[in-house]
C-alpha cells in the first residue's frame, strides 16, 4: 500500500514498477478511506490512498491508474470531476463511485460520465470487493484486447512487404534482433519504413506485451524534447505546476523508438548515452536518479559517419546504438517489390475508399516500376490512393498517375522487363485476375 505523497512510486500503463495494477482510492474521511483499503487489500493490486480530490488529480496527472475508487461528494472538487479527469487522461481507467448520497440522478450522472459502477454507503464489504474486482478484471480485458488489436494491426498493416533479396536480408536482421534485448540502429531514406522495422522488432520480441513508444526527434522543438523524454518535477520551470513523467517512464518494460535521432542536440545525446549505459536518468528539476528498464531502437535518415566527422553526433553513442544495424534499401533499389506493394495498397484502400478495385493494368504497373520513388514506399502508397480515387472501372490505369510519374513513360518498357520471374499465381494476383483467365490469355496469344 502506498500513500500518494510518496513520490518514489512509479506506475506505467496502470501498473506499478512491479507490474501490478494500481487502484487509487479517493476519500476525504480517514476512517472510511482505511476501511475501503482494508476491504480491497486482498486484491492483486497496488493500493494508493489520497485524502483529497486535488491530491488525486495531481496523482492522475503523473500516474496511469487501473481502477479509481472515489467518493462522490468532497470539499472543493467533487468525485465526478475526478472521474472525468481520470477518463480523459486514460480511457481504460475504470471508475467505481462510492457515495452516501445515492439518488437516481447521481447514479445516472456517474454512469454517463463513464463510471464502471457505483456503491452506496453504508456499503456491504463483499459488494464493494466484488464491484472493484469486476472493474479490475474489466480493465485487464480492455488492456489485453487493445494489445491484441495493436498486434493484429502491426501484423496485418505494419509488416514490411517484399520478396527481393535486399528485403530478405532486412527480415533476417529483424529476426536476429528480435531474439535479443539489444539496441538497434535503423538507417534508410525517409519513407522507406524505418518505424515499421522498429515495430516489427518490438512485437516479435519478449517485450511485445508492453508499450511501444515512438518519438520523432525532428518534430519536437529542442527546448522541450528533454522534458518530453525524461519528464520534469513540479517547479522545474515556469508553468510546471505538476510533476510529469516522461516517455522513458511510459515505455518502461517495453521499447522506445527514437526516429531521426540525428537531429538530437549534443547535450541530449549525453543523457541518452547514460540511459543506454546504466539505465538511469534524471527528470528535469530532480536531484535523484531514476531507473528505467526499456529497449532503445533508433533511426536516422542521415549518414552518421559524416555527422561524427562534423562533430555533431557523438561517436560513443553511435557505437552504443549500433549493436545491430539494419539498413533499409530505397525502393528504387528493390523494384521487384513494387508489384507486391502496389497490390497490397490496392487491397488496403479498396474498402476504405468504398471502391472495388481488382488490380492494376500492365501499363500502369510498368509506369510504377520505372519511377525512381524519391519518397520511397510512402510516396508509392500516396500515388496508389490517388490512382484509385481518380481512376474509373475496376482496374487502376495510367490516367490517375501524377505528372512526375507520368513523365517517366520513356522508354516504353513493360512491367515484366523490370521483374524477376514470377509464378502464374503471383502474376495473376498482381494483375487482379484469376489464374485460369491468365492461362487462357497466355494460350490465346501464344506466350508460352
């Protein structure tokens, strides 16, 4: 059992540092607060007690909670306000209202605000225990369902697609990196799929049941990125009226992905090196180090060796990160994968756009194969969407190609000229027709 004033307690994803779910009890009456804690003490959870709604709000600001048990009527801030704040911070938090002023109106208001259930004072101990136990189980199921949906989304939409020799090597390295809890440096041009590689490593690793947190170091201003990563203590700077955990705390037990790390300042690189070396860091404004258990994956779209030579990237951090280095080749260097990717995006967006597209014409596929794709897979995905939106009929054709892709029509080669030998099944899938139809066309035109 913990008291909320004990700032040493750290919880992530509704769990404490030991992996147990957290139940936050909010009750201004000391005897009632201790009674509730005694009733719930047998549950497999960490109990955190607060004596005021304001203390509860402060705690919820910095700590995810599995189940919130709160009184309805309290001085200054009522239980409905705490409920709404908790659900706004984390929709998975389950709330049980405890009130001595139960009316139909208060019950309806609580349930409408998102409460799991409510218990009237004086309550039966067994009733309270069972209600909170059901809420805790509901939280577990909700969290597990979210994890499964996330994994399913990653495996259906988030895996790298490609059968080229280059992508076979990438998949080999991903498989090797997933088996060991080491740092990985992922390199490649923008749009090539670096975050997909990071996600695939995480969800294939022993940490797959915990958080995957991605942050783009180029998208966050330099003056606030450290507070986002490491968090800060109350009073660390103007406007810091509450302590806030950083992304390292939220990723504890899981994986953090630092994209475009080449944009990180040298001072931030020093702090990242410390995390990699001994798993410790400091919140801004704090004097006590914190420990974190996580895996660091990093990515860059720049040549790190050149940055080291320019003294804008630390060499020791580079070697700490590249225990395993995975380079994703640009799409122009693996044109064999373009038909598979194009077909995948057609299937992906047919339902979303409400259009039944069966495939791509050979001349459109030829144009896609000839383009150099400076924006890589991301550019190809956007072009396929455009072609589907602007195209007519059940196959997408060159009439929907953007001008910069259409300009690549010379020399007038066919898609087949760019492709490795394919099976009948693969060619039929790419063209959006069945194998028997393809076979008849081959016989008709004497292409055997």
